[in-house]
C-alpha cells in the first residue's frame, strides 16, 4: 500500500513538472512570436496567476496518468503512455472548453486555424515530460 501512495505522489509531481515544461513552451512560443506567425491568437503573459492553475491541472492530469502505470507490470513505456494521456486534456480543451466561449468557436478556430495543432503539440509536451519525469522520479524497482 505504501508504494501505491508513493507512485500516486510521484505521478502528481511529474504531472506538475510536465505542466511547467508545457507552460514554458507555450509562453516561449507566444513570446517569440511563433504562434502569431502561424496566425494563432495564443500568447500568454508569464505571471503567477497564469502559471499556478496550469501547474495544479497538470498535477491532476498526472493522477490520470497514474491509472496507466499503477500495476507493476504496466510500468514500461512511460513517455508513450504520457503521450496517450495527453490526448485527454487536448480533447477537453478543443471540444469542451473552447466551444464554451463564442469568440473561440469549435476547436478554438476563432483564435486561428492552427489552434488545434498547437493545443495538441503543447499537451504532447506535457505528456512526454510527465512520462519522463515519472520514470526518473520513480527509479528502478
């Protein structure tokens, strides 16, 4: 039971670190004008109010990642499993959150036609980093 709780904590922390990597990539792409070059209106400003909720959400998605690696025999291909889990927040963002705001429209295309690609890319960064950090923090068994 102790290892189960430890892995749960590791997955949360790895999800948080993955969200930090995601946020750095997202902010960097907006700061250096990569999103504007693609015609996408996503350019966040770096602030604690913007970053902290993203970190917590990343940690919570890390708990979803835990479901894939909870069983000892399933603890392989950590980064690949992180990429698979990253599709869940992508789908949530594109098909639930963006359509809630009329200006963004379905799949966020109101922000630019390449918005779905950027959302997929940035969430893939979260998934890959979460898988790698989980593996690094968990270590060998």
